[in-house]
C-alpha cells in the first residue's frame, strides 16, 4: 500500500499537509500562537509514520526530512513493531514501511563522517550493509582478539588484512585502535556486561573525527537482553558533537545472516569464531561457528563462504554448551530457519540442542522466547503401522523415540572425542 504526504505548507505559526494514509485522506495542520516554525518534513513524518505502519507498504514525503530522522525512523519502526506483538488492544502487529523522502543537507559544525565498529562478523556486517551512509570502519585490538593469547598472535594480522580489503573494496577508511582495558575489567566484571563500555570508550576517544558512531548489537528488539550494548543505554554516551548509536535491533541474527550472505566481500571476510583454535580464522566447530554455518547451510549458501572449513560436521552440535537463555534464543532462531527452509537433514541435531538446553536451564519443553510460534517441525508425528509386515521404523519414529534421547549423552561424548582426534 502506498501512503503519501504532500502539499506541505509553512506559514508563520502554522504547518499543514495532505496525508493520504490507507483509505484516509486528511488535511493535517499544526498551529502556534506566533513565531517561525521548522520546514515541516520531520513533523509530518512523526505524525504519519505509525498510522502507515497499521497497514504496511510505502510512505512517500515530498518535503525534505532530516537525515538523522530518516535514519532513526527505521529503528523507531522496529521497536514499535516488536512492542506491538504484546499489545492486547492491537488486532495485528504493526508492519514496517519503506519511507521515501529527500534528505535535508546536513547542518554545519560537525564532521560529516559516520563510523561503524567492524570486526567482520555477522552483526557488524549487517550494520555496515544496512547503513550506506557509513564512511569509516573501526576495528579494536583488545576486544575479541586479545594481545598475549597465543592463538591470536598470528591471527591478528590476518584479520586486519582482510578488514582492510573490505574497507578498500567499499571505499571506506579503516581505523585500528589498540586498548588494554580488559586488563582492568576482566578481574572485576563479566565481559558480557562490560564489552559495550570498551566500544563507547573507543568512540569517545575518536570523537573529534566523526558525527556518529554505530555499535552493532547482538540481538533484535523483541528478545534483547539488558546487558552489553543495548539501545536503551548506548546513546547515553553521546556528546554535543558525537552521536553514539546502538544498531541492528531491526533484525534477528538469522535475518542478518541471510541479508549479508550474498555480498562478495562477506564471502571472503566473514569471521564469527571466538575460540580461534590453533589460530584459525573460523574453527568450524565452536558454538558460534556451528550456529553460523548451519544457518548458512539452511539458506543454501554455506559453501560460498570461503572463510569456513569446507565440511560441516553436525555431530559437533552434540558437544556444544548452551547455558544462558540468550544463547538458547539464538539456537531457537537457527531451528526456526532450518524448519522454514525445509531442511529436515539439519533439524535433528539443532532440535536436540535446543531441547537439551531447556532441560539444563530448568525451562519447560514448551518454552519459547519469541511471542509468535515458529515453523512447525519437519518430521512427521510418530504413527505405528497396522500392517504386521511393516516393522521398520521411519526416521521420524527414530528421532522421537525414547532410546534416541537416552543415548544423546553418548553422542555428545563421541562428538568431543572426534573433535579431539581431528587433525589440526
């Protein structure tokens, strides 16, 4: 559906415009007692955006809108849509709309450069591709690549070389920052809670160079956790000259993976591994590698990503540990992606990992973090054949049997042994 804001008129103390939103066609006005007013595009968008979201589609404005407002309205929509899933008075969730409007020229007084923290991972790649206005990338030595760790000694230069290739390929500047803040933080606070502080410290360190700095979060608005980098807190570090922005909440990790997977530079640089066994760029068997590789495999693009090992060993899934609800949510999203793509070959190990995590976290089997139900299971319900000669178990019967679940610890132990014996 197309929604249009047109015929915007400004006069001393008054703003009016025509709003064609859905089946409504109204002349809207705002008035003040006296004095000048703004050009009006921002106010018109603020007044019309949520009404347009009630039916989705596209919202077009003839009047120019602040570039900052154009950027912010996308996150505004994502938050409102996520919140609307719980609104008891809302018949259906809001839908995001595409906003088309000319941008006002940026005002004077700030550097016209926009930076994004970039590690080469799914989240930072999603932020980069979702913000074509980015001019600079920031990579920090001391966040995920820690000086002094043996496996990072040779990996660091490799990572920086590939990130430099990304920056050059996209016509961006790359800034590499060193910090030893973890020497202070690690003995005192958990890294999961603190790492956002490192990002904001680096952003403020580089403040004279930029107008905005984007920090990619790990979760989307619906399931975000109150720790690390978060939309509710990152902007609180903004100064009069620098805006610090939490980014990425519009998309789940699976959605981000799909969005970035076709980009040629992603195929040559994607890096998600946090264990980096033997200095590997992506080891292919840790929790993050497996989560990403299975998602890529579900979307049919895994073999196109050059930075992962060529073989995906699903038996390794049995050895991973999921001890936090936030990690369970990520794996539930992987299971949703697998089922949505009809990949019955990937479903059993992922489903088993999710169910095992629920048991170990003390959650009911019916637990689901997201409000909307996921795709239905791919395997058929267990149905015993009535024919005496038909005694073979179907794959669905095997996967649903008690013996399959009782032997799960043996399969996990076997996966650990195979991993240890695997040649490096």
